[in-house]
C-alpha cells in the first residue's frame, strides 16, 4: 500500500509533530511552518477527515522565550520551561488555526491518565466531542507535573496511546527524516529508506538505531515503539519528514517519501 492510499482510506488521523520540526535551527518557533500546517490540516478536514494533533515543542519554546534558562539542566527548571513554553506553543497554534477559522482545544496528559479507566474515558469523550464539533484537539505531555513514574517521556509513545484511545484509523509521525533507514542517513550515504514495514521484529534486525537529535527526546527507537503499539491494534503508522514545505499535502498526493508500518 502507498502512503497516500493509507491516508485516503483513513477518516480519523492522529498527527504528531516533533520539536525539531516546530523549531527553527536557532531554537525559535517556526510560525510559518505552523500556519502552513494548519492550512493543510484544514484542507484535510474539509475533505471529511478528522484530526487530532500531538505537538511537542513546549520546552524548546520555553528556552527561546526565557533565553537565560537555556543552560539549566535541573528538572524543576525544565518543568518550569515547559510551563512557559506550552503557553507560547498554544498561542502560536491558536493563531495559525484561527486563520483557517478553526478552534483548537488543549489536552495535557501523563501516562497515569491513560492507565486510569475513568480518566481515559473522559479523555476519549473529550476528544470525540471536540472533533465532532469541528475543533482540533492539540495534545502534549503534561511535562510540568510528570515525574519518572507517571511520565511517558516522549510524544511518539504519547501519540500511539492517543491513536489507540481515540480509535484512530492512522497515526502519522512527522520527524526531520524521510522515514526509517537501514542506517543513519546523516552519517552513511549508502543508508536505504525502508518504505514499508510488515514485521517490526524483522525491522529491528535489519537497522542500526542511533542516538536522538537536537531538540526532540525520542529518536528512532521511540518511533518504532509507537508503531509496535498501534499496529497491534490494527492502526497503521506513517513516519515522514515534517520539515519540508507542504509535508502533509504531499503525503496525501503521493509526492512524499516515508515509512509505512502496516498493521499486523
Ligand atoms: N513534551 C515535550 C515538549 O513539549 C517534548 C517531548 C518530545 O519531544 O517527544 O517539549
């Protein structure tokens, strides 16, 4: 199956955008990207798709707002940075979606929320209600309250849990690479893009997993974990490059490369 076919077949789509895609190389928020992305989401919604966004970028937005806290590694400072940055992040998303006449709703979640029956039912109902009313929910981890035991830690896994909870048809993870390669394409020019993954255990035997990149927390490992989670529930996952212009639109038109993890 091609990437655009996977999108065409799906009505309920969870899309995750990583910090590296949302921030420019100088660490400031890429508002042009956010505007263009909101427009592309709006076009999909007009075609009858339902969209839930998972957006990273709170910490990097906090760093770019406060500037002088950038070097502090202390956990309380990092949680405080997320609390500052989350406001900045949503401010930009609100502006971007308002240009498309769309409202947004914010949900900040921790692992605990997914494990608790009542909370997860409330999250599910809130998502259904928001989407039914034409609002775009935007989810992030509640970084300023989470500690190790209740932390998901990365938005790749958070997106997978969201896709399962909302009974999505498809999960799209936008990252700063075209997909999964046989080796790190930044250091090995012979690395090959893997376009379709039918078996994740087999994939794990074929590729080398490197370390994480500049702003994000996940790296390839958490993206594979996300695919492991969703495909078990019959939800395919696309990993694609969000850092290029019209990334979402290109995927829907078969103009973009990526890795499609098919449901088992
Ligand atoms: N929740 C974190 C933030 O908004 C990012 C987590 C991730 O990059 O996966 O900064």
